[in-house]
C-alpha cells in the first residue's frame, strides 16, 4: 500500500505555550481512516500498544488491516529446551489468538500467520481461525505447526477440505479465497485435490509452500492462466507424482523421495531446489528439469554420500551439462567417514559465470582421517564468494575449499561457519562452541591459500 502524506506544519513557539487542548498531537487530529491506515503498517503488537494512548486509539486498532502474525519463537524454543510446559503455553496462545480475532473489526487483512505447535486436537479453534481469515479476504495465509518433538503423523492438523471443496458448504465461498496470493502449510494434512482447488479458484495466487504433509500423494499444476511464481513441496514423503505446466513459475523446490516428476512447461524457471537422495541418483533427479537447466540462475541440491565400497571416496561423477546462466550454487550434503566432494567439481566447472558457492555439510557418523586429494584447478573469473557451513577441518571440506581458493582467481570473500547447519538459527547454535575449536584452527590455516584481495571470515 502506497500513501503520500502532506508535511504537517510544525507549531510555532507561541503555540507551544497554549493550553493542552490546543496543543494536542497532530496525528490524533487525523481522520480515523488515515490513522487506521498508519496502524496497518505496524506489527500487530505495535498496533495494539497504541490503545494506551487514548480511548479513541483503543477503538481504532481493531480496524487494523495489516498482518495478524501470531508467532512466539522465544516460548517455542523455551518449550523445546524444557524450560516451559507445552500444555500451559499452548492454552495461553489459543486464548490470545481468539481474543484478537474477537476484537478485530477490519473488513480485510493482508496476512494471517500462526506459528506454534498444534495438532488435530485443536481443530475446532484452528478451523475457526481459518474461517475468520478467509472471510476477511486474507491475501497471505500461513499455518506453521512445526512440533518441538517428533509427532505421530495421524495427529497432524487436517485442513478443513469440506469447507472449500464441498458445494454444499456455506462457511466460506469460492469468492472469499480469490484474494489469496500466498499459501503456506507446514505440518498440515492437505490433499492434492484441495491444493488444485486453490490453484483453480485463486487467480492471484503466486506462492504455494507445503511441507511435511503425509496426505499429499499426487499434485497436478496445469493451467495456461496460472499466476503461480513460487512452488515448494518439501518433505511430503508420500508424494508419488507431480505434473507442472506453469507459464509464470520462477522458483521450484522439491524435497521428496524418488517419484514421477513431469515439468512440461516452465519457460520462466530460474531457481531450483531438488532433493537428490544418493549422489548416484543426481542425473535421474534432474532429468525432468534438463530442458531448463541452461536458464537457471540458482540451483540448490540436497544429497548424501554413503560408503558403498572401500574406494567410494574415489568415485567419479559424469561430466555435467553446461549451466551458462547459473550465478548461485548450493550443496547440502549429508556424508560419513572418508568420503570426498572432489568428484562433484564438474558441476562447478559447468557454471562459468558462477558468482557464489555455498556448502552445508552434515555428518551422520564419526569422522576419520584420510589423505587429501589434489585436483587440477579450473580458473574461474566470476566466483566472488564461497560459504561453508558445518566446516569440520577434515579432508572432505579442506580439499574442496583449497580447490575453490586456487580456482577463484578473483574471489572476494570466504566465509567459514564451523557450527552444524541443523543448529544454525536455533538457541543451541552457540552451545558447546569449544567442540569447534579444532575446525576454527584449520580454517585459519586456509588464509595462506586466499587469492590476493580476498578476505576470510570465521563465524
């Protein structure tokens, strides 16, 4: 929402000396509609706090049309760390959401977002929240019910399919969802049928993100009129088939087991994130996207390398097809003892204009020493930044980093983070940092390999 306000005249010195009635703050003198517009640029918490200013402001914030964002990360992590009890905190969370929705009188809202651990035991409340948000023409709807611990899949909250698909349903009509531009569902049971219904009846929908849904088995996204730009289907492990015909699709993420994937039409695709599984399935995983690899600007691959034979570390990866427009490449690798990433450098060398390379390294077993593999450098004049997260200072990451430092002749920045990618962004990121001291010392030794002008940052 764009709004231009004329500058308000500043009071002169003599006016400052007038009585309180004449020197009221000028914002409060604005029309109600304009104050509500200003409130809608604030967060929900900030808007509610303005109710202490006066009786008038207390009556205005309920007409707030911004983002109804219910998220309490501090409490969530405190529960995960056993410092607070889930049952009591969840009860307070539900009460807070219900209270705000009861007071809210705005005819529309930009976003409705709930991030907390919920399951099907709270279906009655959540269904009501969804009804309220949809009836107000919400544009962005996000339900993130990520649990603090492993959750029985049958206990996951089930999205109220009947409210949208059933012709007899009068709770929310098709017209109420036409304003939806973004839909995010995490740890929510949702079917392909319902997602297809949203895609067919939400002409403005540009972003669809679904994660950890065990009910999603097939998904068909096919329409020449789709506005969809961003599609992410993450860790929906029961997914068996996906078909895509999306003329405006720009980014696509798919983290799933081996399945049938058909990307029939995606002429604007620029960003791809794919779960490969075992490294030798890489070509199989990317085959459905082969027609679009040459136009990609960003590529993220999740894969794991497991020891198959005593010589697994010497495996050779086939030559990768040219990626002439790729600027960003990220590997998220789970590996174990004695493996090597040197065999995958053909992918880096296939991207002559690569500007940034990231590696996230996760270990599933204890580490053991082995000799470094040396490989001939491949000059790259465009690679400016290398970032390694989960750096352990072993052969697997040292030999790859040295190769990159020798090849990236115009490198500007090397960023090393010894903490596990699984912990980054959590309260446990800086716990037991002494375990990373060995990796930090190894990272410091890489300084001698830096190209002239490049900087080393150790986080």
